[in-house]
C-alpha cells in the first residue's frame, strides 16, 4: 500500500505524553505528526505534574525523589526510563512553559500540598505559579470564593473539610459579572471573560469591598484560558492579595493551557497535530530486521528478529489514509483513554498494533477503596520504551510506547501520572 504522507516520527495520542513527545521530536528536527482520535487527559487533569504523591500506605509524600529511590521497582515505568530521564524531562517541560509565559514551579525533592475542590489535600511536584499560594502548610487563614451561579465549585464544603483537617478556611461570597444568564456557567466561559483586562478591572473594583481583611484568596481555576499567567498576575495586583487557583471538574482550564503550550511548541518547530480519526497500526508482512537484544533472563546478548512497522492507518470519513513513519510512538493511554480495551471477560487488547498486554489473574480488589490490580495492566517495554513480549524480545523495532499505556504503575494510587508521561516520552525520543 502506498503512503499518502511520510514522517520521521508519528505519535499516536494527544495527551501530555503524546504532545510532549511530539514537541521534543519536532524540536530535534524530526518531521513529526501527532495524531489522535480525540483530546487526551490534559483536558481532564488538574494541570499540574505529579511525580510521586503517595506511598504504599496511601500517605502523602513530601519528597517524591526519595520515595522513588526508596522503592524503585525495576519494571516500574519511571525506573525503566530512569531518574536522569525524569529530571531532564521535568526541566525541559518547565522551559517550554516558561517560554510561553506560564511557568511551572517546584522541584523533584519537595511536593506542594495543595487543596482540592472538595477540601482534601493533594501533593504535586510542579504546579503553575498561580497555584502556589494555596500551599496548605503556609500560615494564615484561607479565604475561598463562593461564586453564585457557578455549579462546579462548592466553597462551603471545601472550607468545612479543610478546617476539619486542621487548615483554617472560611468562605467569602463574590458575584460573577457577565456570566451567562440563561444557563449554568462553565469554567471555560469564565476563563475567557478573565482573559479581558477590562473585565478584570471591573471585577477587581466590584470585589474589593467584600475582600477587606482577606490576605489569601482561593478561586476555582478560571483565571484566563490563554497559556500565560497574565490574568492571574493582573488580578492579584489589582486586589493586592495573595491569589491562588484551585483545580475543579473538567473541562480543566489549567490542563487546556498546557495542551495549548505543547501544541504551539510543536507547530512552531514544524510539527503537525491531527485530531479526529481512529488509528490502526500498519505493518507490511516482509518488514523485519535483525537487532541485538538482551534477554530478561540472561546477560548474554543474542540475535532475534524484530519486525518493522510501516506506519499507521487513519480511519477518516473519506476512507483510510496511510501514513508512513520511521518511528511510531504510542501514547494512547490505558482503559480510560482507549489505548487498552477489554471486549470480553478476561481479555484485554492494545488497540493500535494489538501488542501483548501484561495482566493478572485478579482484576479487582474486594473493596473499591483498595488498590485495583487492573490499574497496573499495560504494555511491557524495555529501557528504550520498545514494547516486548514475555521473553523480553522486541516486537517492532521502530515502535515505542509511553505514558499510561505502560504496565507496572498504579498512576492514580501513586500520584505519578504526569511524571511517568514526561519521563517515558523523553526516554523514547532519546532512543530514536
């Protein structure tokens, strides 16, 4: 079959791992395409970078690097990528965000403890600067904004839960100017309003009297949809208080900011992003190559045959389109994002190339609150992020897998989602 287009790197998946991998590849001079059926987890997540937030007993972790070193786990994605890759990835991602005027602050040796919209405490490694004043261990009372007509933020519940946990908090009622009047407001509606300097001036004037005596104010994450933190800085200066944003239910405005930064970074380097078509792997039967592999059971090198993938097939309304690539990176996520599917009981498939999936006899824990075995299901990879079979043999020499598709980590339970995304994407691109 003849390809309609040819690329050096095709990334399947447009979440954090896929967009970061695509941006890295394009900036290194590769002709790059990121292609996905839909938008990834950036639009659902909090817009922070969690590296390791909880230990095995689900207690908050203060030092993520120390926790990783304490219990490394040889097949854990972070350790397969390696701590150097994690450090490099975090630093590069911070550079991209800073260049866009949206700095992420923090370091690998200390987590922020930030409030959630329910009044719990969530640890994270890197956060937008507009989140930092919400650090619950700072002294002083937190004031939380009650915004009538905005249904996705319950300041009273949040304040009650934080106070019960030992973090004093109270509620301040603030009116939303210019909000939709015939329907509920969404975070994106309000974020677009706050992008306007004139609107921020009106809001600051209207709120000033209600904020007398307030030194630290928490708002839902609605302070501008653009990828800079100009709206937060401007409003903070106008109100003359410490102002911080709190992630809320999707759609995630901070996550959308990160997606936009990565998309612009990728496109500025000559890459392309295509959202919409379903994607299947394209393999020609005669594409094989000899490669030197190291078995998981022996240190002796041996020769094995690994196939070469030709590219991917995009399932479009006008029929299939064939995209050839020298390298293919799968960043399709796990069950939630469509990288893995369970069509029948006891069977799991990887949805692009049909790669083998590591599972367990037990899928579910007896209690919902316990760690669920299926969270660790996924595709096995080697240190280069190449998918391998049970014997440790590479399946396709030019195919790599990153992010939530990988086996070996309970990303939600560990609080390690974005750290794995960035580190494995960095490792894959570095091994092309």
